[in-house]
């Protein structure tokens, strides 16, 4: 979501589960394009600065 600088986690049926990240200081300002590769890394295209960043997700905790 470019408006609140967040990546939303959804279930396979589209149910909102939580946020992966939500602030600029963790690495992106306006996430635009997402992709997981074969090694389970998350590639994020940033609309704000035109950069591509790669994240390794080591854990996830639902704060909802």
C-alpha cells in the first residue's frame, strides 16, 4: 500500500492477516511491486525512489 508505506499480508482467500512492515525506516517508502523468489526472499519495488530491495523474512508475528 503506497498510501501508508505498508505491505499487507493476506490469506489465500484475501482475508487481511496483518502487516509485514509499515515504516520508511525499515527499507522502503512506497512499496509498489512484490515478488518472492525460489529462495523465499521478498523483492520489493519502491515507487518513491525507483529502487528494488530484497528482504529475507525470518519471522512473522501478527499484531492484530
